[in-house]
């Protein structure tokens, strides 16, 4: 196994190094080939020249900067491009369009319902999400498995119909925006039209399933509508709404427990024989129905002051299947309850809302001010259906089949005051743009216990309820001030300097800075670069989340690192992560309809917050007792907690290019290519507390989460052809090597298993037609050839049901085929 891990790692390094060379060659070849093309052709067809002329508001507080003029890499994605992916949620659409953006296609339990995204290989905790430039609250769900410890923004709760475009800043920006902006910033700009509207529908489904019981095969039905209204002659209100229904998919194989103590199913058991090929349900999408609505409005008063209001509200109900259980569970006979066995399902009832209101105006002629207030919250009620509490049935002769597991919730209240003023000085070619501001934020996090029977003794099968010892309610306050100065010392040289001070009520203060520069060597070539320091405050979930799994065989306890119980096992209060970001880039625009860029970056993260491996022994037993839990006699006790456990370094290269050709009567061709190549290395691991008895602080699984769970190579390339009323889109996405190390399910530790998914190319295709009365219709497919990840090796399976590697970035459901139609009015 070690040889396989070494071989896999060697392949990853080889691919990465080769990718760096390929990235440079691709960019240079494209630039040279285009530059040598006839410039006269572009002059003769000026209408065909499509440059990146979008004015951006992300990564700069000089609101006259265009994307192609930025000192840091910024990707702009229109609503039309999001729609053309055929996806019904924002996260899946971004996966198709942005190479540095990724999320896992399948994960366990709640993570299969609340999925979280990454940038540049880091976690969702390192990605700041803004809506109209204002900070968005995060999900209350704390990730497990691949997304261990992450609780970033749930992008699926933002209605796609409300989005005008998205700006992705792929650079560290904590000095500009505060905590979390280490890997980058996603700024979602809402529609602000006062008259236009659109209604659309989409119906799609996966191709043939590997399992005879497809459970709906991922049938998806989506309806979206948005409409703008004028508020007199000085205001607007734009309303939007999405409704999505998605059924289960099922790619499970034979559900035979590889590690079972007794035969799981089949002839000779004490209950009717069960065909193991039909009971597997674990490997598949969760089913859900999700609704979300949004508004964006503004009104300018006669004195020039503008009032604004925007926000979203939504809800989601869903269920995610867990592994099949036979009628005999933990030695308890449940034949009278489930004579043919049962497949539990984790359920959620989620509410999410956010509202921002404020005033903005001008001062001293060209100065601007903005006073805004934002409040957002996320509440997740967790339940379990089609399950039982075996020990309750053993002790009292009955058991519920449904349980209330408990609730996770958080909220965030933010108050911002910003000023921007250009100052003209005689010795500078352009005015100095000065921005100053302040921010106050209050965060809360709450865990509410489940019903008593859900955690009685070992609790409900496939997910015990939240115990009273795990319930908690916490909050914190933070204050920040910043200054940002941008100017052009020379006509072709732009410099931007930012600094930010923040103080938190739970761990103290931090100061961070950023220097950005760009020099235009000529109208066709520019160099740019940034150097910044950053930080990420530990989330309240990381500080105070606890989880107790007590069974007849073991007690596995996740302790809050700030608790007295965790201190007995060597835990210390969390402190913020610190980062140093460096980006150097080359921007090429030899023709007006070509834009290409290459950006190399390095992100050093110090005191990175990770979950420890599990530890047992006297100190662990003392910590478990102090947490209020009582393991059954003779069972083993294990504890883990979050810790500032490692220093990591992520190095990579991002390459982007867009090119268009207008052939007149023969149509318009638009080509695009984008790629990311990176690797993450662990530079240092903190010393283990004495309670670990010499065991490493980070085990093989924890290290895998840091370095191997995201493809280190992702390449997107393709194009669109438009002729008359027809649109043809063909896109390819190449995913590189990705691997996962998994601990033994009973101990949460050794023996470890490793699974590897080899590189794959995913093909997406869409054909659309514009009718004369404003209707656009299209048919298409994602992964039209039904490519699936590698089969999970036998030694890495817990149940035979998980036939494919679950950590695949493109899922394991194969092809997805859809039809959509939209009407603009």
C-alpha cells in the first residue's frame, strides 16, 4: 500500500511539473500565433472584436477598473454562461466554468445535502463570498470526511435567476475584505434591471444506472423567473425566484459488508433472504426540494442620496440515504419492526435568509460614501427516517422509526461604513484613489439537542441524536478598520496599497497588508503581481462543535478545542491562521478580440486549523468522562479535536484565454481555454500533546485531506458557434489525479486504505435555438459519454455498495441529459 501511495504521489508531482511547462507553452503559443495573425483582419471586422471590458468591483475600490486592467486575476462570468451549463444551482455551474473552483460530487450524510466549494485547492473556509460587495453568512453545517471542519457559504441557497454576473478574484484579499479571503473572493452581482424579465424551465436526468433500483435517477425539474420594475423615474426593484426538485440517484453495488462480524445477507440467516444487489442505496445523490427568492432594489432621492435593499431567502427539504441495515443490528433482533431490513435516511429542513439595506451618496463632488447593514442566518434541523434505536427496543420493547436529531444554526450581523475619494496631486499622472472604512460584525453559533430517544444509549441507527453534552450557544464580536490607496505614479504603472486592522473578542487582534502593481509594457503586454499577508479567524463551529458517537463497541468523541474536557487530551484554544500570498502574472492582448493571461502563485498558510487523528488511552478516557459521556463497560474510547496543526504551502499556475472570430454570414466562433495546476505540501506539523503517547498529531487521513483530495490539474477548453438563430456549445473538462486516504470505520484510525482516481475528460454539449417571439430552447448533456471515476478497490471499501470512488470531483452518476427553455419579456 505504501508503494502505491508513493507511486501515486510521484505521478501527481510529475503531472504538476509537466503542467507548469504546458501552461507556459499554451499561453505563449496562443499569444504568438494570434499576434502573428493579420492585425488588418481585426480592423476590418471591429464588430467581431470582443474584449474583456467589464468594469469590476472586486479586488479594487477604484470603481473604474476593467477586468483586463486589473492588477490581480479576476474572472467575470455572465448569467448567460451560467445558464448554458444546464445546472440548476450556482455551485455546479461554477464547477463547469472556473478551473480553480471545485467541490466533491458526493460526500457523507449532511455533506451530501449541503455541499461546499473550494478555490485553488484550499477549503471553503478560505473563500470569501460577497453579494453586491457585502459579506455573505456561512452554512451552519460543519463538513465531515473530505470537507473536514469546513463551514463555508452554501452557494446553492442563492437563486441563480437573481444573478447578473459573478466576479471571481483569484488572489489573497484579507487586507481588503477581512477574514476568509485567502484563496480568493467570489462576488455575486445581482440583476438591477427596472423592466426586463425572464422565465425558464429545465428538466434533466442521469443516464442508465448501474443499480436496478434507480430511485428516480436524479430527475431534476427547475423553474426560474425574474422581473424588474421601475419605482417612479428614480428607482428600481428586481424580483427573482427559483424552485428545484431533485430525486435520488443510485449507483450502489452489492451491499455486502466487507468487515461484518457475521454474514450480512444471504441464505442461512435468521431472516428471509435479501438480494444484496437490490438493497444498496448509499452511493447516490440526495433527494431534495429547494426554493429560493431574491430582491434587489434602489431609489435615488432628489438630494442625490440613494437607498438600497437586497437579499435572498430560501429553504430546502432533503434526505440522504445511508447504508442498508439487516433486521439484526448490534445484536438486537428488529424482525418485528423491519422484517426485511431497512435503509435509514438522514433528513434536513433548512432555512436560509440574508438582507442588506443601506444608504450611499457623494461628498466633495467626486467622493462617495456607503453605510450598509447586513443580517444573514442559516438554520438546519436534522432528522432521521426509516431507522430505529436498537438498544431502546432491547430495553423497552419498542422504538420510534423517525427521530429529531437536533439543530445547527448560525447568524451574522455586519455593519459597514466606507468612503472613497480621488485626490489630484500635481506630480502624479492620475488622481490618487483613497478608500477608508470600518466594519463591525457579530457572529453566533448554536447547537440544539435532539429528542431523548434519538440519543438514548447508543442512539438511532445511522446517526445518533445530538446529546445534551454537545448542545451549546456561542457568539463573538469583531471590529475592523482599513485603508486602501491606489494610484498611477507613471502613465503605465499602477500601484495599490491596502492595510487592515481587526480585533476579535475571542482571540485578539491582527494587522494585514497588501501591495498590488501592474505595468503595461505596451497596449498588448502587461505584467502584474501582488504580495499580501492574510488571516482566517477560526469559525465558531471549529471552536465549539462537539459530536459524541457512543456504541456498544466504542465511544468516538469530537471535542470542542476550547473546552476543559479537550484540555485534558492536550488541546489548546484555537488561534487564527496566518497566510502570505504572492502572485506574479502576464497579461496578453495582441488583438482586440483576444485576451490571455498566465498567473503563478504561492500561498503559505501557518497554523492551519485541522482535525487531529483519534487518540485513546487514559487521557482520552478522562476527556470523555469530563465531556459528560459514559462509554459502555469494556468499550474503547477515542477523542479528536480541531487544532492549529500544520503549515502548508500551495503553489500553482492559472492560465486563461478567450478568442472570437466573426465570419460574417458563416457565423461567430468563440473559443475559451482555462487551466489550473497546483500542489499543496505540508511544511510542518505541530508536536503532539503528551496525551497522544507518541502518536502523530495528524494521521494519514488528515494529511490526505490537506494534500490529495482535490485534482491538482483541471483544464477547461471549448467553444461556442452562433449562426442565425442557432447556438452550438461544446466544452471539455480534464481532471487530473486525485486520491483519498480513509481510516478504519471502527477506530477512526489505522488500518488506513488508499483509493486513487485517474485523469478523466468530461464532455459537455448543448444545442440551442432562438425563436422570433423571445423564446430560447436547448437540449444538452453534461458528461455526455457517461465517464465515471475509477472503481473503489476492494481493500478501500467499507461496504461493497460504494463501487466508485466517492471523492470524484465530477460525481459517479455518469451522464446527465436535459432540455431547457427560457422566455425573455
